[in-house]
């Protein structure tokens, strides 16, 4: 999986010190090259709470440490078409992106690869990330969960939803609902609501999923496209129930909104740092990935929201009550099902075509 030359011991030691902040940055050859090559990198992130936390924990400290300006740029979920367009035209609005496993697979299959290999598997700052959070084209940075979230004030004095079947139960759990305008997650939620056990979720029965979605289609008040949109809706009370990435209701709760999270039947997946193929700033991107992979630095994210940290050592620096709300906490992963990146690689085009046609009906 690693096709780059071995790093000299002295260089490795310098990089380790740079990543952990133990010693001041001195003169690693790679860092000098990155500085000479570019003074600026732009990273696609999810906006909202992620952008705020990343600015505080990653972007600004990285700039202060290296002199390389680092900026986040929000984009809609699964920006596959945007990345392909940038690489095809060699007009790079971003240099790297935080994207999901299915997106990475979709961008690295076939004759043309739209991502560069990161070549960091043996790097001291990265090698402690578990193998199941790594791929040749992505360094795992965040375990995310899609959950059912609801406004507690909308369910005051009555039963609150606990399953996807409850989300589909309009009679016993009335309220304004929102679902993601994308087949990822939405098809899985529909099947679990229809009674499919999590262990039998894949391969997805798209016919059954869309048929079950028909039962609540007219009652979906909002089809959302971005996490920032969800966060705002929960804060304002525009929706009572929503299927969403867990970081968004967590941010709403932190802001004082009366919101609760259902971990039961959560769908969890992995976001990774990925470098756009051909960007002239690839080395600076690698330097950023090293910096952002430090366990203590990951743990610092939980001061902003309960991040799904991928470094096991990070949990040693996270308070227990906060760790319990992290998607990568063992109990939360155990109550959910991992999204099948391989399924979505093989069936994304068909599923998207079927789902988009269904939306327009």
C-alpha cells in the first residue's frame, strides 16, 4: 500500500517532533520544500461546527507553525463532481478535501485517479491510526454517525422517537421532518424503518427502500443538502425530527437548543483527508495531514464538539463524559452499522439515478 521510498531516521525524528509540538520546527527538507512550493492551501470541509473547530485547532495553528496559510472552504456533501472538474481542468479551488470513504473509492477507480496517494502510512504522526481508518488515498480524520435527532420541546409530555420506524410513524410521532436529499444514508434509514435488521442491510433493496419512503414523502418538510443547513434548522425549530450527521445536533445542543440524539441504529462511516490529484501544493497538504493527525490535537477538537477521533490515544486526553458522545466511542459504533463503501462504489450511479427520479415524481 505504500510505494514511496523509506524516510531517513533523522528526517523521521524531525517530523515526529514537528507533529507533536515537542520541538520547534527547524529544517525538515520536506517542510522547506512545502514552504518554497506554496504559502497557501485550501481544504474543503463541511462548514458549520467543523469549520469553526478546524480553524481553531488545525488551520490557524498550522499557519502559525509553518508559515503556510491554511483555509477551509465549505462545500455540499459528497463533492465528487466538483473534484473531478478541478482535476480535469487543473483549475484548483481546493488542494485537498475532507471526504467520505465512498467518495474516495468513486474518485480512485478506473483509468483516471482524481486523488493522489498520500504516502504517509509509515509516517510517525500517522502510523498509529488503525488500519481500518486508512486507505492509500485517505488518512482517516473523523468517524461520523448519521443519527435520528429531534427537538425535545416538540415531544414534551409524550413519547419521543427511538428508532427509524418511529421516524416513519407519522401518527404516533407527529412533527415536521427533514431527510437528506441524497441516496447515501437515506436508503439505509428507510430499510431499517421497514424492519430490515442492520446485519442484513447490504446489499440494499432499493425497490423496498423507495416504496417505504413513499409512505412519508409528502410529510418531509425539508430535503437538506448541507450539515450547516441542518444545524440552523435545529436551532431555529424549523424541524422537529431530522436524519443527520451527529455533529449538527451536538452543535445545536452546545448552542442551547432543546435537542436530543438517538444513537440506536446509527449509520457510521469515515471521513478522510484526501489530496486532489495534480495539485501543485501536494507536499504542503501532506505536511498538514501530519499536523492534524496528532492525538492531542485531535482530542482538542472535543472542546468544540464530540469529534469522532481516529487516533486511539486521543481518548486518553478526552473527558469521559465527552468521550461517550464521540461517534468513534466503542459503544456508539456497537449500536450502529458501518456504511458499506464497497456497496456504494458498485451501486452509486444506479442508486442515485433511482433516488433522483423518485424525488422528482
